[in-house]
C-alpha cells in the first residue's frame, strides 16, 4: 500500500476567479468609453485652469536712503614729526612703568620721547665755554663802567664793551637752545606711529649714534580720523558739507559714523576728480591710518515711508509697475518711485502700506492674471 503524501491542492478555481475579475474590469472600462462617445460623437472638452505660481511680500513703512558710494583712505587729521637736529647718541625715553616707549603708545603734550647725548652733542652745544665767555665779558663791562664813572675812559670804550657783552649773551643763549634740542618732547597729544627706525625700517637701539636730520618719531591723534575720497562730477553734485557718512572696513561688521568735513575747491588735474574729506569717529579704536575703507555718503533720507523690494518693480513701456494681489488674481498698479537703495524703493504713489505685492514670478503677469501663491 503506497505511503500517504501531502494532500493535493487544486489551483484551477482560484485562477479562474482572477481571470473573471479581470474581464469584469475590462468590461466596465469599455462601457464607460462607449458611453462617453455616444453614437459616434466626440468626447466633451475639459477646461483646465492654469495659475502662475508667485511669491509675495507685504508693503511696509521703512526708512530709505539715497547713497553716494565711494572708497577712501584713512589718515590722521594732523601729524607731528620729531627730527634730530644735533649729532649724538640716541636714547629713547621710558613710560611710567619704566619701559622703553614703543610704537602705538599714547603720549601727552611735553612728554619726553628721546634724548641725544654724548660728546658730539655737548661740543655742538658748547654751552660751558660760552658761559665762561659771558662771565668774562660781564666782568669787563662792570670794570669799564666804574672807570667811566670816574672819568678815566671815554664813553666809546664803554659802549664797545656793552656790544661785546651782548654778543656773548647771544651766543650763550644760542648754546642753551642747541642743548635743549637734544631733548625731544611730544608737541601734541596722540599715538606714536613710528619711532626711531633706520633706512631699512628696522628699530634703532639705544646708544646708537645718529646724525642731524634723523627722524626720531611721528605722533598723531587717531580720533577722529580723516578719509580722503575722490568723487567725479555727477557724484559731487549730490554731496554737501555736513552730510552724514557711514564708513566700513571689511574687518568689522558695524560701520563707523562720520560726516563730510570739506570739499576741494578745484579739480585734480591728474585724476580729474574732486577730493572730499570725511571726518570719521574712531572712538572704538577700530580704524588705523592707511586703511582702505568703503564710504557711503547719505545724500538724502526718508523715514517711515512705504517701500517695496527692488524685485517687485518692473518696467512696462515707460511705466514702473508692481502687481498687487487681489483675491486669486494679480492687479497691475503703475507707481511713482522716490528714493532707492540696493534693496528697496520708496513708493510715492500707487500703493500703500499693507498691500501685498508680487516679488517672484511677475515676468509674465498681466492685469487680472490668475495666480497661485507659493512660499512663505
């Protein structure tokens, strides 16, 4: 008797059921198709509504400025140069902490900067020999006055000695002046920009012999600074003395404020530009002489006026146009513009604060075009 195997499964009913369902579905599709066609007629037209996708922004009140953009170079408003006038040995002065002065130190009026000493300086001054000569001439003058009062010499002898005494006194005063030239002090309050450098721009050590004409130091105040800016004619016509200015250097995020200080009375024949001077506040000590900076002169400003982004305005013929959202359609508005900057326009007439204007997708819009708002 053969062993019992697994039960046999008959798959034919399942396959037949699936086939029947497929035929039923095809029949339904066929009926629908013939129902739409009718008795040999065409299928009905289906109208498809197309809406242009756009992005919008609300018109807001804001400040807008007309900017005259330029570049300039910073410099101090004044500069004091200390040059050596006598030969001798150089010694740089010390600060209150007893340390040698260095570039960048702040000094006050009359503060010692350096001293020229040594035999060369002493001989150049010659103060001791002239002091002795003055004393001799003074003693001789006193002796002749006594003789003149006694009637023993003529008046001309007394007058000759008075002249000799005055000459000796003059030489002595000159020698004291020469001696004082060996002590260099700060004539103004400011910051030491350069201090005792040789022709290779290396610092000169104490005890180094220097000749007359050697530049010992340069001192300048660093607040405010001056930005020298060159403008061409059309730009110059918009600028006046006293206008506010923003001055920026790429190293810092926030600009420093300033104002137009002076406008050159004549054209530079080399550059064919007009030089203006801008006073720059440097209280934060961010700027240094020699920096190349961006200068934005605020030629005009409007506060709390309706403004729109620059991308919301387009030209249609000879008109400036914006598209305002009205329900699901874009409504064309001709606008009159005022001041503008790199980001926005002032709108004098045509729209008001609170209106929603199209800022993206307005290239193909016309008055009444249906739109679909996308984005935030």
